């Protein structure tokens, strides 16, 4: 592969190359896919290598492995945010039900993120979402005509919390209208 000729564009130049390679400890040659990215303003290209036996185009193999990596990040996020590895029951069935509850809570949080969070905070991780919005202490004051939540603005601002509540209210109205 050669360095691209001409002035570099603002968008990255991405090239794929594949070849056969046999490491000293391998019994046979294997297919290796190289992904080379030239980014504007960087002196050296970014290189990535994948050893695979998939019979797809090089670009689709890289895309497949990239999606697989995001699944592993999701598993890690579930372990950290929902604590779904805490299966301390003695019976297998009890642990199975407990894990299903954890997965349901995680999926509910993933549903909550794009539908109820404003765009400014949609990139929050599940842990951040849990700590700042869901698992927050508040003093509830009942008045004759209203209910007041007194919360510290350390977690989320009043404006952000109000925006989240407005988006949740809109979800409820859509559901009622569809019945």
C-alpha cells in the first residue's frame, strides 16, 4: 500500500488490504485483514489488523468485528451499571430469574436513554444515568394542589430534570392515545 497522493481531504481516507500470513506458532497460513486510516493533520496512519476465517469482503469483516466490540461494551456496561453479575442465590432457577430482572432493568434503561433524555445528555452511560437521575434522593412535599420534589442540583439541574419529565409525559400521552 502506498501513501495517498495530493492534498489530504478533511475526511479520513480508509483503505482495506488482505493477505495470508503464518506466525511461527501457527500450523497454517491465515487470512489477515488490514484497515488503514489516514486522518487529516496526523503524521502516521492508524492501522488495525484482524485475523479471521470469515469469507466476506474485507470491509464487511471489519464492520462485523466492530459491531461485535460494541456488544462487549454493552455487556461491560450492564455489569457495572445494573450489577447483573450479583447472582448470589443457591438455586440455579433463582439466579436465572434474578439475571432476567437485571437484563430487563438494563433494557428499560436503554429504552429510557433515547426516548426520555434530552439530546445534550443522551450519551450518558447507564451508570451515570442511574447515579444522576434514577438513584437520587429527594424530599417529597405534598401540598393541596401540587407535589414538590426537593432535590440537590448536584446531580442534575432543575431545567434538565424538568425536560426529562416533559419527555416522559409525552411518552405517556402517546401510549394513551394509541389505546
